[in-house]
C-alpha cells in the first residue's frame, strides 16, 4: 500500500465538535486528483545524459536537508567501453549540518553489455565521505551493494513501477501542469532492509505519452532513523538533459576506494 498526503485545513464549529454526536467523515476533495492512470501515460524513461539538483531531507532530526547534485550517463551497447560510460554520481553537501564531514558521494556504475568480459569497476557502488581537508574514506562491495540502474529502471519487472494516480493543475501541488504518482518496489537489501518496501515518486510528463518526464519528488516510506542520515525525501529542483557528453572525470573513483574494497564489489546484472 502506498500513501501520499495532501493536508487541507477547514474551519470548524467548536460547539459542534464538542457536542455528543456521531462523527461524520467527509471524503477529501483534492483539485485535479484522479486515481489510476486516466490519461494512459506510459512509464517514464530517463535521459541517458542528464543532471539535476535536489534537496535530500532526512527523517533523522539531527540532520538538515542536504543540497544535492546528480549526474547520470548511460551509453548504449555500441558506445560502451569503460565503467564510466554507465555511471551515476550523487553528491550531497553537508554544509549546513553538524560534524566534520563536508560531503558524501554515492558513485554507482552500471553493468557492461553482455558478451566480452566487463571492464574493472563496472556494476558496483561506492559511498565516499569527504572531509573539509579533501581527504576521504570509502566503502563498497557488499557494504554498499547498489550498482547504477538503467534509464528504464521503473519498468524493470522486479520494481513493479505503477502509476497509482495523477494530479492536474492543482494550484498548490501541480500548478499549470500534470504529475503522475508512481509506486515503486524497493527490494530487500541486507542488513538494513531485510524485506521489500514500497516507495513513491512523482513525475511531470513532458510529452503526450509520458515517456519524457521531469522528476518532481521521491520518497522512501520506511527510512531507518539510525541508518546514516536516514534520507527519506528528495525534492528535485533543476533538471537538464545535456547535449554534450558528461566529462568522465566526474566519475573518477578516489584512491580511498582501495583495491580490496573494489574486489569485494557485488557484481550482478539487472533482470
């Protein structure tokens, strides 16, 4: 089950509220909200060369929202040769948070095409913590088993991406636009998430079919309060599909990600 909350406040007659009478439930009326997929939108497909910014909000009250930048590239089979040809770099700034960490980077790489042996560092993930001095520490492999997902990730069968509702021209939630609300299945990931959980994400269609869509927000409904910063909500702000290829240097693996860390990397192919 997936929940999205739309708070709405109306004045009440306090005398009526205090009176001893049965409570009456009033069905919510949300402008432009429709359950299901009345417009027949298709699942979105990420652009293969884009960047976006976001505020990552933790449920852990000790942390403030993290200004975040995401870079994503996914070259097709014919143009793939090195791990950086399929990579995602999510850089979270800790400027407005306590502690000594300056930034945290999730560097994810995608699987190589089937056939030749995959290049080193493909289909793996690294989580890198940066100190103000520029030094860093890194975990990877079985400690961070999250390789990059493909542009069609929401349509991977195991994800079960489904449009549960749409909102059109709501003055607060979707002014002068339409958003689709997707439910997304997060598979088990030990040790923090031994069971699958549902997440939800909003996308604003940019074409008639919905395959080109702009991310609006993303939420994990069961974020562990004591798991890292306990990231739960991403509010996307700026998104751009680049004409020029992203510089591969943005996906360099720092020296703190030792050969031992890389050797323990989880190698898997998406279904």
